[in-house]
């Protein structure tokens, strides 16, 4: 369920808040193949199910950067900032991939709005997130994401 805020003043009041958890989404072989086509990364561990069965994970796994890219659709389930003209990704402070995402796995995002700081013309947020794998003890990714919102 998305939390909606209207404008930068409301956003600033959320600093330090837990944003909750997104819905689960399945990481399918089709999604992995599409990402491989888009990036040119066709390593067998991702796109060859038969060979991947014999590999170190027993199945194809999602690209780490595919998992990372899913942060955006998962995050938009948690926070909707209205009353701004522009929303941009600004960067990442750190990213780690503690556990691979096997094809057919379901993932979700748990996030905290760690910081909101003023920047010229707007605000920058730091979100601490973990992309969890259903039934796994370690997350697929942990990250600090930076986004900017302009009035």
C-alpha cells in the first residue's frame, strides 16, 4: 500500500520513517531473458536453463542488476510523492547482492526513508532498502538509494 505525500514539506516530515513492504513479484525466465537482451549480458547462468541446472545454483539466476532495477517498481508501491514537478534517481551509496535470485522466485522490497535533505530547488532522499526473496534467509540485495524531487 502506497503512502502518498503532497509536496516537499510533507516529505521532510517522513525522515526516519519505515515505509513498509511491497507486494511480491515473480522473477520469471522471460523477465531474465528480456533483461539479457536489453543489456547484452547473455551469460549461461542467466539464460540457459539446462546448463544452469548443472551450475552452482541448480537453476538460472537473475542478473544482479536486474534485481537492482526492480527496486524502482517495488519502491513506487511504498511512496508516492505528489506536488512536485520532477522526480529523478540520483544514485546509490552502496549495493550488495548477498543471495542470488533463482528463476521463479518471488521478491519484495522492505524500505526505510533514512534521510531527507534540502538541495537547490528540492529535496534529496536516502532510502535504505532490502530486496527479500520469499523463503530465503538472506536478501537478494541491500542498498541505499538516492532520489531527488524538485518543486
